[in-house]
C-alpha cells in the first residue's frame, strides 16, 4: 500500500489520459487507483448494445496500456463496488467525469451522497461536453427547443470551451491485484462477427487523434458539400471516439479552430453543436428515448410488421441504398450520416414502423450508440422531436442514391450481388429491362429481393397517416 492518500479515478465514457479532468484531480489528491466498472445492474433498459461492448473491450485494453497497465476492472453495481474499495483500501477521494443518461445521473447522485457522508472527497467534472446542459438556457431560464438559437446564442455567444489539458506527469499508480481482466468482463460475443467489425478501426486514444488528423488532411477542406458523397472520405468518423471519450470535444473544437475558418470548418463545428443540442434535449427530457416530444405523435398509427422490420434490419428490403446502408452498419458498426437519414425515413415513413424500433436496432449495432444522439436523431427523422424534420419530408431512396452515390461505388461495396448492373438501374433494379438484369446475372426475388413496398404508394400512405393526426 502507498503512503500517500489513495484516490480513485473512475473511468466511464472518458477512456483517455489527455484532457481528463477526473484523472488530473485524482493525481492532485494522491496515488491514483484507476478503475472501470461495467455496471449493467443500474442501466435499466439502456445497458450497452453489442457493438458498444466490442468497442469498449478494445478501448479498455488501450487505456490500460496508457495507464502503465494499472487499470482495475470490475463488474456489478457501482455503489457496491466503490463502497467495497473504499473500505478495503481506505480511499480518501473518488473522482469521475459526468455522464448524462438519466439512470447514470440518478445513480451518481446516490453514490456522491452516500460516500461523502463517510468522509470521502467525491467530485465530478465535465469531461464529455463543451457546455453543461443546465448552463445553456434561454434568457428566461428555459431550455432551447430549436437548434439554431441554441447553437448561435447558447453556444457561439457563450463562454469559449476550456482549452484541453495535457496528461499529468509522473502519476503514481496503484493497482488492485484482485480486479478482473478485460476478458473476464465478457464484452465480446461468441460470434466471430466482432473481429471483422473492428478491422477498419484503431480503437485507442492514439487512434482518435490519428483519425482527427486524417480528417483535417483529407476531408474538412470540402466538408460542407462533400460530406454527403457516400463513397468519399469527407466525414470525420470521430463519433465513436467522442462517445467513449477517447478524445475530448474540447480537443476537437480547439483543433478545428486552429484551421482556416471558412464555411467548411464552421459547418463541422455546428455538428459538434448538434451533439450538444441532443444532450440538452435528453437532460431536460428524461423520457426522450421512449416518448415523443411532440405529444400529437402519441396517436400516430404505427404498424407492426415483424417481417418488414427484419428485412430492414438485415438489408434485404429490395431498395439498394437502404440495403447498402444497413449492411454497412452490420459489417462496420458505423453508417454514413446521410444514409442514416435515408434508412430512418424509409423505416418510419415508407414502412410506417415506430421510430423506437430503429432506435433499438441502432443502439445494438452502432459503435457510436449514444443515448442522447440516437434518441434525438430518431425523433428528428420521425418528425416527433424538437426542431424536427417535417413529417411530410420523405426521402426518395432512389433519387438519394443517384444523387449521393452517383457512380454506385458505395452501394456496390455492400451489395456485391448488384455489382454488374448498369449504374442507370442500380438504385431501382425492379425497373430495369429483363435483358439488363440477365446481363448482370440478377434474378429479382432470388439473387436480390424485390422491393417490400412500392415507394410511391407507401409515400402517399405515410402522408395520409400524418394527416390523420
């Protein structure tokens, strides 16, 4: 045991050593016991999905290396784990960076109250957002419901986000020899699927910085216009790193600010603003993942069709751009943002399936499955959320494919069965002449599905359903 006071740094969604306020506080308090707790006991219905567990398995291994292999791992109720550690090692302080999911706020408040009464110094910090949601309010003290004033007044005219801090030097670490290993947490599924899932990612703090630099070098200079071109790398792909805290939003914000300030960098910064807006919505509306923000949608005539839902989930709808996006999700744990909007619109409007079905599937399959962003985005596409897209805005997946994947590179990558069809017919093979299909070795209904809905008819049906409200 160390002679200095022992301070716990409780890692959660901040799996990094750079710009980590909780780690700095623990270091200032004494010898640091860095820990991670897999707390499924407190997570109610929103415990981590399958893809998130794969990501965090690798992120924890990387964090352990960055902490000189001193990370201690636990599984179970966080209050019980922390109480036991405090008693076992006479811990003087516990420090963590805040999470904003409702169940975590409730749990953390209880932990802070109970352990503070035992004389333990318990403090939490902002390590995940640019601005706290309870600070970013309108002049009358109420939360924003529209993005533009939230971002322009609440963000850009607010205090500048604090500058990122370096990792503390000369940290004295302590390790609990009785803690678990990463494999003991059982985060990886039995299927081999997860190995190919991570093949395109460097899941580490260093990987996050490399990805940001790659984006700055290759994508940000034409971000505003080219971020929608599916086959080009003009998106940042930083969302999983931000969600799990392998890089801080402050680092991304200030690094972007160092670039030439033009419409491209400003557009990218506004995407960080949308992330903040989603967290504000969740903080002020705890039921965001389950309930429509606009109550009139409580009467919406959603259908229940397990067959169509399964076809959507598996990328077998017979609508190529939809199927390509859903297969990208399954194969990579990620989906291009433009395609997220297209597949979301198709689910809730062309199929008339409840947005919560899409939310649950994304929660399980996305590396960047984030409760605030996931819920807010699905409510936005459904038309039921704050500052939402109007319900009558229904994406035409054929036109979207032709516009944003003009040469078909993205679609063919995930739908190899359509590789040989002429680009003219790639996004609507059901309209292709028979000789074109024969030449491409495509038998609709056998080699590739026939559409599960008629796009024109389903559009009119969706508009009629909306008018019924």
